[in-house]
C-alpha cells in the first residue's frame, strides 16, 4: 500500500517535471518578435510578438498586417492565427 502510493507520487512528480522542462525549453521561442507568413493567395504577412500557443492557435500581440504592396496596417488587441493557415514563421 505504501509502495504504491510512493510510486504514484514519484510518477506524478516526474510528469510535472517533464511539463515544466518542456515549458522552459519553449519559452525562448515565445515573447519574441516574428513574421508569420500565411497561405493566403495575396501573400499576407503578420508581424508581432509571439505571445503564446493555445492548442492550434498562436497568439500574436502588438501585431501589424503587412500587405504585399508594402502597406502596414496596425491591428488592435491580440491576433489569433490558426496554425493550419501558416506557411512559415520567422523569428526576428
């Protein structure tokens, strides 16, 4: 009984440690300015700070839409981008 509880505790601690390690490893990739190129026909690019990942969504703060003509349009608030729409992402 005691050994089962001890093994369960060790497993929970190892899983928690693994989750923390993954989060710490991915932190440098977040909170950095980036360019997100989309699969759109017109070649839309979004520049901003990669803030978080929420499932299949990327959260971009301080975003600006860059059109192929070079026109820059600021976006209000946060921008959510579905990962399926992303062609590639450049970290600046």
